[in-house]
C-alpha cells in the first residue's frame, strides 16, 4: 500500500513538473508501465553511492542527500537533495551521493524507460524535463554564489532546508557555502 502511494507521489511530482514546464504528460498506461520498473532503496546514514555512468534516476522519499564531487583532494558539495526531489539527472559528473541520515530513495532504470517508450519521444522528453529542472537548481546556486554574501548564502540554505539543517554536519554546510567550519560558526552566531 505504502509502495503504491510513494510511487504515485513520485510520478505525480514528475507530471507536475511536466505540466508546469512543458506539454509532456504521462497518461495512466504510461504511469502503469513506469511503475513496473521503480524500486525502493534504503541508505544508511553516511552511505555513499557513486553515480558515475549510473543508469538510474533517483527520487528522495524520506531523508536528505548531499550531492558532491571530488576536486583534487577536496569534496565539493553541489546540492542537498531533500524529500520530493529527483537526483542523478546528469550522470557524467562522477557525482557521489551521501545519505546525511537514514534515507529512502526510489530509483528507475534509464534503459527501462527508454525501452518502455521506444516508439515515442517520451523518454527523451522525460529526461529533458528532469534535466531542465536540475539545470534551474544549479543556475540558482551559481547566481547565489556569485551575487550573495556568505551570510546571505547561509540564510538562503537555512530557509530552503529548515527542517533538515540540524542533520547536516557543519563541515558539509561549510563545504557547500565555500567556507571553513570556523567561519560558518561565526556566521551562525551573528
């Protein structure tokens, strides 16, 4: 029962994106086809998945994920994925996803989507829709990094992740903001 509810919620969110941004819409037969290929995965706290050339698209049901890449010997946090968000839209980044707390995700195999919709452009349109949404998130992040002070970036992060912020370690928040944990502590105490 809960499985069906979550799968319906995930596909509902996908359709909401489609309705808001394009003329793509999944009909009930297409939704039923996709349901066959969706599976649930539970991640323990601090568990890491490397998404390099991964063939899945993930949806966060419960919990929060840190999305990061290695730059030399430093971890660079790109985004925190919270409940109701899709993850791994661009699988060419060598992206790593780390559960900040016990997290439940649902995944669907890209190849299965492609084979299910082989006679139409629907798979391409689904990827494009998710990619456009992902790009929008990254563009907002870049704009924030370039135009906001450190304190403004922290307040924006706090506003967007209010219910999760206490689970995120200070060093991860500092990495995301591009500062040190010590400077972050000073900002938080102001």
